[in-house]
C-alpha cells in the first residue's frame, strides 16, 4: 500500500525516492537504510526527511540507547506510535496521552505549546513470545 506524496511539498527527485522507500517499508527505517535502499546520498536523505518531518508527513523516533533515529510515514491526523525495541515494528497508540495541546502549560505560564513528541517503546507480542522461551525470562513475571 503506497501513500501519496505530501501535497504541500515540492517534488524533487531525492524526496520522491525517499518517499517511495518509506511508503514500501513495513517497519520504521534509519536514514542510513533509506539511503541504501533508495540510492540517494545520506545527506540528501536527511534533507528530505527534514522536510517531510516539518510538514508532519513523517514521524521520527529515537529509541532509548540508540544513536540512530527511525523514520516512518505518519498517517494523517494526530497519532503516536509505540516501537518494538527488538524488531522495530510499530503500533499505534490508543489516543494521545496529552489530549488537547491547549491544556498543556508550563510552570511560568509564559510559554505557548504548539506541538509535542511522544516516544513510546517496548516489546511486541511476537518478540515477547521469543523472549519467554529463553531461560532467564521466567523470574520476571508480568507486572
Ligand atoms: Zn518486536
Ligand atoms: Zn499527542
């Protein structure tokens, strides 16, 4: 299932190639992997991703303890995703933990919030299944 190129962005060759790779990807990708798969120079991939991110067409996640960000096409509207730290699969969060942004205030009330990023990570069902088969996992029950 291929997603439409964002309407509000100028089409350049590298943007189109990056978009094609992202729209065919089943899991979020690093810029390096996008560069490999598209044949676009890494620096151009970053520029394209930057433009996509600014227009909210692509979401960026940096997993804890990871140097490299993961990029994926964002479905239209307000969504957040949880990413599996093992297989990098992505699943949508039910609703937004912040709800309406107008309800967010800083301590000094002098700051206008216009956006937020939520990073959620853990382990998907498949990976938890695999982990439970390994010998050391049994001492940690579900919390
Ligand atoms: Zn997983
Ligand atoms: Zn939100």
